[in-house]
């Protein structure tokens, strides 16, 4: 007997499993659908339940039995499994369930049914949670919106159950699309999508018997909208959305809740963008909540301390400078403990601290910070890189502040070489560095001609080059 015949005999010998009650339940529902990859123990589990132990033991690759589970039962089980996996934080496994739900929804409902749109919306949400998958999230978000919009227009106002479900799909679809567009720096389009999401979620709050979930969605949408407006410099709109989000948040979570930290942070940044020091009160409130609820070594404390440092720096007085230095040291320490010295957030806080030290003529401390930043950036971004070039530019600023023109030119030359390699010779940043080198080179020539005595009489260079 050939190998092919042996394989065929093995397939024929496999038992075909028909779960109890399937034939009776399918008597009036047309032909059965075969699916080799599905589980066969439908009769042993309730339709609405999927325990964590069952999910862990559900290994599709080890099954050898044909499964005649109807697609509607299979869809229900996979949907429950997806929701349980999301609660556990297992987005990757949840996405695999949703891909199968997508196929089953097409079989059960066709290509334009709102339930297919719901699967697309959930897939979009899952994809957005994975770094680098924003394009896929936007694509599925648009598909969900197209399908749900068509269903929404075809529904009667009296059909409250389906109307609620379809509007929920539209809320999630527009919200994920808005977030995905924001991550792609398309702030205006993101704002339009988020406004539509908020319009539908406001309607849902009045239609729902239990509006708490819609209120939570409203807070998330309003904060994201405010961040869009902050980027677009629409500060009045930003603060209006944040005030509304704060009112809802206080009703939902109370006065000292962790969920309010991001609202106070964004409110402080918006006010700070309009006027120096205006956001300090809101940022201080966010910092107090973060310190009490999250502890001193937490992402919330680190980010709020960093924002507070920038706000105090803008005051320009000695008290503000001292407070800024204290908050930057605290932020840097927390980021290093949380992520390590080579993380982007730690490097950003360290650079801000270095600039502050330069402005206050603490040259030795600034030099120590710069050496650490250079090593961290080499490991993080590589050599050459635009990020490392910016640090050599900062090193040149340190040399200028100490009156060391020759060293400053050397650092600028390193910066220029990297910019030229990474961005090209004609890029705006590269040209600006070349012009600075040319200007300083003339000063070094003057130094050699007239001697250092006259140059040393000039005021010391104190401005930090950004």
C-alpha cells in the first residue's frame, strides 16, 4: 500500500463527532457546516461561559476529530472566549479568536450586517493596542464604521435593542480610528472621527439603563479629543473638553482617583501652553494624586514630575529653577528605576536636566549628564543617528558657555557629519549646523589673530541652543 493510500485510510478511520442535540437543533436551519479546526465539546459547556481553565486547555493544533458544530454556536463560543481573553490582557490570543469570528460572521450574516461591523471594531481595538499596527487598526475601524453606518440608517427608531448595539459599534469604530489617526500625526482627521464618536456615545448615555460604561467611554474620548486640540493649538476647545471630562470623572471615580491624573496633566499642559506657569496648580494636583495612589516609583509620578519641571522652568526665577531641578531629578530617577537609563523617557528627562544645569552655569554637572546621555543614545538609537547628533549639539553649547570655541566647533562638526549622513546635506537642520560652524570658525580665526585676551573680555555665552 502506498503512503498516499495509508493517509487516506487514516482519514477515513477518524470518527466524526456530532455533539448531543445538534441534529435536533438544526432540523429547520438548513445544511450542517463542517469545520475541522473547531472544538467538539459544545454539549459539555454552556453557551455563555468560557472559564479560564477551558481557554488554557483549548489547543486547536492537537485535535484530530471532525467537528460538526453549527457556526452560530461556534461564533458565540469564540466571542465569549475573546471577551475573556481581553479581560486577561491576552490581546494576541484574542485577535486569533476575532479573525475566526470574522469568517463566521460572514457565513451567518453576510457582508453588511452590523455584527460583522462589531467584529471589525473589536479587531481594530486589538490592533491599536499593538505598537506598529496603527494602519491595520485604522483599516478595520473604517470597515466597522461603513458597515454600522449603513445598518444605522436602515433601522427604525423603535428598534431600541439593535439601535443601541449598532451605535456601540460606531462609537468604538470612530474612537479607534481617531486614536490611530492621531498616532499617524493626522490630528485634524482624528479630531473629526473623535467628535463623531463622542456624538454617538452621548446618545448612548441617555438610551442606556446602566450609563456608567458609556460615561467611562465619554471620559476616554474627551481626553483624546483634548490631546488632539492641544496638538492643534486649539486651547479653548481643549480646556472645554477637559472640564467636561473632569466633571464626569469626579462623578464616576471620586476626587482622588487615579483615573483623574491624565485629565489634570492634560489640563495643566494646555494652560501652560497659553501662559507660563498657568498650569502648575493642575499639574500639582495630578502629582499629589499620583504620589498618594501610585507611589513615588511609578509612571504617573515620573511623567507628572517631568511636566511640572517644564512648567517651573518657564517662570524664569530662582525659585522656579530650583523646583524644576528637584522635579527633574525625581522624574529621571523614577524613569531609570522603571525602564532603565537607556529608555527614551529617561533620556528625555536627562536632557531636560542637562539644559537646566547649563542655564544655571553648573558646567561640571552638565558635562557628567552629557557623557551619560551620549552613551545611552548610542545604545538606544545607534551611531550615527539624529538623536545622537542633537546631543553633540548640546555638548557644543556647553563648550560655548565655557568660552571654549575650538571644542565647540569640534562638537558641531561631529553633529554636522551625523546630520549629513542621516538627513542629507541639503536638509534644513544640516544647513543650519553648517552655518553655525562657519560663524564659529571665523571666531576661532579671530582668536588666533587677536589673541585670547580680547575674546575673554566678551560676555560669556549662556544661551542653550535648542
